[in-house]
C-alpha cells in the first residue's frame, strides 16, 4: 500500500508530501498553505464583526463556515483537523439555532450519532479484511487471467479499469487504486521492454503512452466506480445524509444503485474512449503479459480460510443492503413487510453486523485466531470518518440556523436561477471545480448544503441538483492533488502532469454533461422524484 493510501495518509502535511513534489510544486504548496493559514483566521474575525444583516447565530456560523472552507481549500492543516476545529468553534461561538433546547455541544456533536457513521466504520473494516487476506489481489488477477485480456494493450487497460471501478464500488477509491497500483507497475515493468521493442522506440517505461494510459485508467476508474453504491465513496454517504435531512427523502441502497448504474456505465465507456484516444498505446498486441499474470496468480495459491470468511461477511452485508430494495420492488414500497425490513435492516447496523463476523469467524480455532485482529481493524481511515461526521454537523447547522436558505435565496436571485436544468448544471460545475482543488468530501460538504435551498427557493425539486453535486464532487481528474487515486498514480513517474491535465479536463467537461443528463433522467425513472 502506498503512503497516500495508508491509514491516515489521505490527509498529509506538506512535510510528508515533500519528497513526492517537484521544487516548483513544493513552492506552490508551501505558499498556498501559508496564505490559507493566515487568511482563515482573518476572515473569521472579519465576518464576526462586519454588519452583514444576518441573525446573530447565522453570522457566527457564516464566519466559522468561511474559516473552515478557507482551510479546507488551502489545506493549511490536515482537513479532518480543520473539520473538528470548525465544530469546536461552532460550540464556543454558539453558532447553533437560537431555539435549540440542548446545549451547543450536544447540538453540534450530535451528528456523530448518525447510523451512517457506523456504515462507514463497518465498510472500512470489511475493506481492511480484504486487503489483509489478499482477496482484492485475487479478484484483480482473476479478471486479468480471462483469455485474451492480458495479451492486448487496449484490453489490459480496459480490464484494469473494470477491476478498479468494481472494487471502488465497495471499498474506498483510494484503497482500490492503491491495491491496483503495484499490480499495474508490475505489468508495466514486465511489458515495457516488449512494448518498446515492438514499437521500435524508447524502452523507458515512464515515456510510454501505454504506461500513462494504464496508470490514469486505474485512478479515473476508481473515482467513477465509487459512484455506483452509497458506500463506494465518502461524498455519497455525506450527500445522501444531507438530502435526507433537508427533504425527508430516503434514498435506499437499491435506489442509489439503480440510479447510478446507467450513469457509471456511460461514464466508464466515455472514459475508455477518451483515455485511449488521448493516450493511444504504442502497440495493440503484446506477448508475455499472460505469463506474468499466471505466475502472480499461482503465487496466491488456493483461497485461504481468511479469504473465505471475508467473502462470507462481505456477501452478508451486500445481501442485507439490497434486500429492502428487492422486497420493495416485488411487494411495493407501501407494503408493511417492506417497511419492517427497511427499518430493521438499517445500513449502518448491517455494516457493523457484517464487520463483527470478521471477529467471530475463526481462521485457526486452536489458537483462537479469527479473521481480523483488532490491531488490523484500527488501521482504517479514521480521518475520513471524522471528516464525514463534521461535514454532516456543519451541513445540519447551515439548514437549522436558516443560513443555507438565506444564502441559497440570495444566490438564486442574483444569478436569476429558476430552472431545474440550470441549477443542476451550476451544482455540478461548482462541485467539480471545488473537487479539483480540495478533498471531494469537503466539496460535497460545501456545495450540497447550499444547492438544496437554492432549488427549494426556486420552487424546483432539490433532490436532482443535490445528487448531481454529489456525483460531481467525486470528480477531479485534472490534477495530482485532486483525489488520492490521482496522487497515487502520479507518484509512479509515468504520468506527465500535462497529460493528466489534458485527459482530466476533457473528461471533467464530458462527465459533467453525463451527470446532469443522467441524474435528471434516472431520478425520475427510479421514482426518487
């Protein structure tokens, strides 16, 4: 696992990133973070004292929110720490609804009681078990061993995309990219000589378009695949929770997958076409790849007890997540059976039950060794969990204090937004732009709470632009700093920054159009609106 994907490595300080940056990039990052470190507190104080015509609690929350956004965008300190600091400031400054009956700390930190927090924890624990027992590698080499896949450069690149997208639908995008990264590096190291020889060109793998396309496919497909399920990417769960808080519309696991699947499929096809057109491999067919895959797959040996136990826990989770939707599809969402199952099969509870199986199912009963040890379980990405809870808390405060409605109404009036399509397009574009410069989790926490009241004040269905903003927040294909998968593959040295920017910008633009049209159509087809 790369440092970027190691627990806690998603949110690194400049010192931790220094050796991976060029001198120019390091100067830029140092300047950006220094400016943010100073600008954040200055804006906080200014917004607290300037006459803005807001209610006192709204003005205090606005000051805190701008401070948090500034430090998120500039990454002055690790993003999860900024999120927690924002909550602490909200308590100290009493930036809570004036009519709140509970103490400010209970109002602010109460978001961490959301069952979605436990969905995160359970999902991360299951993903950790997959990595510990090598189940993810077995899946990857299984796909690559399909006859004919590894022999063609185009098929190899597309196969890596399929694996990356599929894995990231159930484990974090970062984990999926980190798992495939060394496999991809091995493929390139093994095949680069043959590719260059057949192309009669440079044998340096860092100069091969084949290597660039393969690395970019791993990163981009991970970001796309994460949209397929609610647990595929943190922005999905955060945005879904914000929608449910604001609109009282519950988006089930089944509804989410039904809505996202056609969009993800179209986006993946577009990705394959764009990426291979802009980074056309030097040759189409190569020899030796299949032997490498066979060799690596043989090293895995038969499936271990730990792998089988992990598969069982994962299967239980997926089955119970999908079960309510299937019952609703068969019996109708008005059925009492559907309502009972929906209430009992809470996704957070299911995730914890499935994760708990990993500590119950033994791999060596005589030695009392179980599928997952606590020392491995604690290595999950707690920073993302903290950021998720904080994002939900800040989004809830924006709605409860009325600040989001004030901002949304004023912004809609200023821009003259009144049509569903224009609001959805604005939400998508803003989310994509923000996700290029900061965490996609921070992006969804910023955009969705503002988009919802804009749509409501314009009298249009808020769920569609909010969903589009959630999907757009998982974009960010143009820069190494945009997403952890981008950073991981950029570290290979095989992806020139110019090629990442060119490929990323083209896909950002096309993908935004796919999101706007896809969400608008599929939300109606599935029955969410």
